[in-house]
């Protein structure tokens, strides 16, 4: 009887190890898991399949996407740079993605402009990007638009709306292509 219990105990202890992620993969992705950047449910992120894709494979796919002008890939690259603390490069890639019409990048760029991350604060430019993100129904964009608008004069709000309208007008044909 004790041998039987010992066998059951050993089998039970070994079972979770069979389904565990190899230690190298767990360590490789752990910095990204903590950030919450790769939520597979989010339409605003490129999410690697962590069980099947290495960091190298994901990086290669991401860079291929940026070379092809994929706004989602550019936004993801910008966010990775932001998390790593390289706000200059984050702003560069989020700016490219925002200009390409990526709503999540527009929201992030608005936040960077409002907070003065990697640049001097520019609330009018932040207003523009939050306005555009609000039009695309990005969660939280309307609240930040309202918050920024409280810090602006009426003329500055009008300028922010004018900039957003100019952006929308210049990108109308791009959505149809």
C-alpha cells in the first residue's frame, strides 16, 4: 500500500511538469508578460503566440511588418521602445503608426504629447491625437480629451480640432484604398 501511494504521489508531481513552458521560453517572454502588452484579445496589438513563437521569430515578423508599412507593427514597435525606456524611438514609431491611422498609436502619442514624454508638452497636439482616437472609439480617449480640454483656451481647442480635421481630410482616401 505505501508503494502505491508513493507512486501516485510521484505521478501527480510529474504531471504539471509535462505541461510547463520550458524555462528558457518563460525567461525570454517574462519582461513582456509583466507589461500586459501582448493581450491576445486586443485589436490594437500584434500578439505573439508565446507557446509557439520565440522572441526572435516575433521580432523578425514585427520588423517585416514595419518595413511593409503595417501600422499595427509600427505601433507595437513604438510601445516596446516605450517600455524599454527609449522614448525618442517610441515617439518616432508611434508617430509613424499614428500618421498611418492606427487609433491606439494616436491615443498613445496624445498621451506622450500631453505628458511631455520625450518632448516638450504640447496640449494642442495632444488634443488633436485624442480627438482622432475618440473618433475611432479607443477606450479612455474621450476622458483624456476632456481632461486636456480643461487645460486649454477656447482658441487652443479650436486649433486642436482644426489639426484633427486636417488630418482626417488628408487621410480620407487612404482608408478607401
